[in-house]
C-alpha cells in the first residue's frame, strides 16, 4: 500500500448520531454474539432473552430482525 490509499474516516457514512435505541441494540448484539453465537436463531433468542424488543415492542422474530437490520442499514 502507498500513502495514496484512501483513508476511511470514522463515521464517514453516518448521517446522524445513533439513537439510544440503536446504541442499546448494538451493545446487546455484541453481548449476544459473544455469549450465544452468530446464527440468526441465536441472535433472535438472545435478544428476546435479554428483553430487548423489536421497535414495535414485540419479541423479535427472524423476519422482524432482518427487516430492522435492513431499515437501520439504509
């Protein structure tokens, strides 16, 4: 690599600060990945066990988790 390689600025793709919900979800996901695993079923179970619910207040399903990750990543 040379000095001309593009530098990735921290948060360069962020358009706004994450909400308290997004921070809590991210922290809980890190915990779930560490303790439970990376499979979708593990993640959904881990979030529900920790009572970090979907935005509508309902327990997570695989479909609601996929939809929320898509929404947050847009």
